[in-house]
């Protein structure tokens, strides 16, 4: 058991040690808090007056160099800021340094050749300035409208800001002069590195270079591979990328497939499956930078698949006497007399010359409706009814090889060529007759015969 007196001494010892520990830890905690919430920087002093705070002296000098480089072209090549600020160390509570714009304006106020105006800045560089805020907005809206006419959408690649700041008198413009300033470009001629995951279209729009110009400079470039490429282009200070899409539709004609069918006669066809035309939709999107076309993307998709038309064709041999529907030349020979008016009379057929005894064949399948002598001057005649609305007549035959009622096929020999009846020489007089009304048809509408020289 610990005595009451010993316990009291132990408690007093703990109290003394806790005080010492707290005194040692507190400064550490306070210093840590200061390091987290504060930062070391410097006061920027001009003519004995603090005009702001900055992270470092180097930061101030770089800011001055940047401002002088930007404004020198409008000041005859002279520097806008000629003073050399004094910098003194300072602990900045809350890390709240003076912004670059505010510090820059304070530095520019030392130059007597600058005037306060309403500017348009691109990527923190002043492009043009105006006397009034209203004039600035009107000109900027007109510029964007001019760069995006007819476009479905647009994007500004540069970071645009509107400031009320000190600028050289030469940067303050209006009307057409202001529009020209907004449309300014700078020449870029250098090599860049394109990462493997970078799309070519993004490079073309960023550097305002056409695909053809890019490929002529870099013929070995392959998308999807890290490459060092050359760029030579005029790049606008304000890059407005717009796009315009056009959709074209292309018809895909259906194909035709033929299938044999032995239940149908030769020469017969039948539709098995209706064909269906397809359609391809091609969306072409043209990307322009400030009105200059740099890239065209194509997105093609099939809207409707084409369906094949299937046609059946007959392979079954026709029965003898069945017409094919095609009238063939009955003899091999030359044309000696045409169809039509001849000597004041109607010549109802054509005359094809040949040698006596040569074969006369059936112009098409059918049934012989007449095979005998004809007293009208035709001599020996064969007439075939093709049972399809046509019949054919073969006159001046020397000999007949078929009889009435006999079935014949196209190409069967039916007679011998001759010179019987009223004839001026060996030939076959050939007629094609419409059996519905008895009228004749010019046989040369069905086949060609070379006329005699």
C-alpha cells in the first residue's frame, strides 16, 4: 500500500513535468501552424512606396520582362517599365500575395505612355483594347460571329479574359482596325512532340495547319505513336474552332442471285425473294480555325442492309412443240428483200437467199398448221402455229419434211430451201404473223440478217 504522503509527492512531480513538456511543445506547434498558413516573400517598393507583395525578387523581374516584351512593339521598341523596384523580405500571412495582374498594373502605372482602357486578353496577353466596355463587347461578339458563320458548334482554344488595364495608346482601336487586331496571327516554325494518345485532329486545330500541309512536312508520321514533328503555320492569337456537319445518304443496290428450278421450263423465271436496297449514311464534319478548313472527319454507318433478290430459272426441257418465245433465223443466208412496200404492193415478210436444198429450220417450237403447195405463188409452204399469239410461214420450199399436226422444236429441220412458185431465185420467204388479227410483223425485229451487197 502507498502511503497518503507518498501519493501526494508523486502527484506534485507529475504536475512539474507536464508544465515543462507543454512549454517545449507549444513553440513547435506554433511554428508548424505558421509554416502551414504563411509563406516567405517580399515587399515590392517603388519610390519608397509598397505597391504589392510577391513570392520572390526573381518573380518581380520576370513580370517586368514579360510586360516590356509585350508592350515594346507599341512603344517603338522601348521598355514600358524602366524603374527597378526594391524588394524587402516579408512573411506573408495566409500566402496572400498580390495577384500578377494587380502587381503588373502597379508597375505599368510608372510609365507615362500608357492609358487605362478595356482590353481583350488571350492567354494573359493583350490583343486589343477599347475606350469603352460596350465597344469592346460589340467588337468581340462580331469577331466570334464572323469566325463561326454556318457552324453548328464552336470552341475557343485560348483562355480569353477581359480587363480594365493600362495599355499603350497604339493598342486602343475601334471598328475595322480593332477587328484586324483581333484577327492577328503569329508565325510558328518549330518542332513539337506529339504523344501517342494525342489525336491528329487536335494537333491540326491547335496549330491551325491543314492535314495535307502537315503530312507534306511529316510524311512518315503515324497516329498513335509518340513522334517529333515539324510545324510551319500562321497561328491566330485567338483560335476559334468551329465545325459544320453534312450528312450524305448513299443507296446500296441489292444483288441478284439465281437459283435453278427443275419444275419450271427452260426460259421461264420466277421471283422467289424480293430484293431490298440498302442505305449508307455518311456524316462529314469540317473543322475550321478562324474560317480556315484544317480537318474533315468522316463517320459512316449502315442505316439499312441490302437484301438479295432471288430469282428462279427453269431447267426443265420443254416438250416438243412448246414455243420459247424467241423467234430465230430460219436459214443462214443474206437478206435479199426487206419487209414493207415493194413494187406498189406490201411485201409481208423478208427474203433470205441461199442454195437449193439447204436446210430451213423452225424459228420456234410449235405445231405445223400447214405443209403443202400454195396456189397464190408461194409454192411449197410450211406454216407453224407457236400457240403464243404468233405463227411463222416459210415459202418457196423445194421439199417439205413435216406434215400438218406435227409438233416441232426450235431448230428442227422442216424443209429444204428452193425456188418454187413465183420466185426470182432460190430463197425462203419468211413471215411472222400475229394470230389474233392476222397482221404481219417485220421479222427483223426479232433477229438480224446481213443484207446482200
